[in-house]
């Protein structure tokens, strides 16, 4: 595969060849916090990274699984890496002051399409049809306008700590209860026309970080402490969180991913992975 680069775009191309997208939440901290400085890191909310990837601002990026479904003709998935859960996820939460069955309106976050697609799937399974409104992910404002508020990422962890009485539903746990399968919220993807050598180099760098986190307790402890410092959450909570949300995409999770892509996102053929 060859990318044709105009002369005036050489500097941008050189930067792009060394850039990996990073979700601006802590769910990818094990991959990025100790990543070599040889790489440029483009940090952004999940849904923004989809646009950056399509514009060739980075080689690969973790994007919402639902965004992959929308852009499957242009994107390929990277094997072995994802933003995964099995049961309780802790960071994709529906908040409110009444049960889901009594909610007449729910506000949805503007920064992740997978959580929105998952909530719509859950509502359909429960035969519920509250009014849905998209807005910025501010729990206080959202709950001042609607009965429920869907919050993801670091904000969800923080809100659950501040307002435990308002936690109504953990969407990862609900998905597993409904389907019996794990949930994959985010996938690592690359453009189909990206040179495979660039993708392979980025893949191996991230996989080295993941293996180190999985097999070296000292590295895990360092990542937990750095995440705690960056987020203000306790080390104990983050140590638990990195067991609820993890970046290893195995065959069981691919099975769950395919069900989500087909049933919640309407992608008939499911996931297609790049082969190195």
C-alpha cells in the first residue's frame, strides 16, 4: 500500500507517520503512560479520534466500536487491542434519581457513540422509549434537564464517587446480563490505505506496553500510581478499574464485539481485522 503525499504536505506526513491516537480517558493508560517518546501521542475524546484517524492525523487510534461500524469501508481493525470489559465496567454509567423504567427522558454524551448505541440497544430490549437528548457530558446540567444522564470514562468514575446514590445502571454489566458475552466499547483501527509497515510498527509498540502491564507487577503499580495522580482517584479504585476495563482483545471479546456490531450497530458482517 502506498500513500501519495503532495510536496506541500511532507511535514504533516512525517508527523503522521509517528503519531498514535489516544483516548482522553484513562482506559488506555496501560498502553500509553510509559510509551516511548519516539511516538507522538494525539489525545482526544473517543469520537473525535475517529475524525483524526480518517483525516490521517494518526496511524492507528482507539475509536468507538460504533464508529468503526459507520466507517467500515475506510477502516480496518487492529488485532489483539481494544477497550474491553466483562461484566461491570464502572465507567459507562446511567445516572438518575429514579429507576430506568420510570425515566421519561435521558441525556446522552456527545463524546462516545458506542455507549449511546449500547444504551439504545438496552432500551429496545426492555421495550422502553424515553426521549433522548445529546449534550455535553456534565452530569449536573444533564440531570437538571432530563431524568437520566449517561456518562462515560473518567467523568463516570468521578460522578459515581460523588453521587453513588444516583448510579442506576452499569451498561457493561447490563450487556453481559442480556447477551452472556463481554463488551468491547472501543477498537483500535487504521485506515485501509495506511502503509502496513507503519501500522505494524505502532501495533508492536502498543503490544509491548500491554504485555509489560499484564506480566510485570512493578509496571502495573507504576501505571496505577500515575493514573491516580493524573485523575485524583484513589490507587485502590484504579487498580480495580484496570481489572474491569482492559486492553486485551481475545477471541471471547471478539465474539461479543461481533454481536454488538451486528445487533446494536447494524453491521451485517461484523469485525474485519488487519493481518500482518
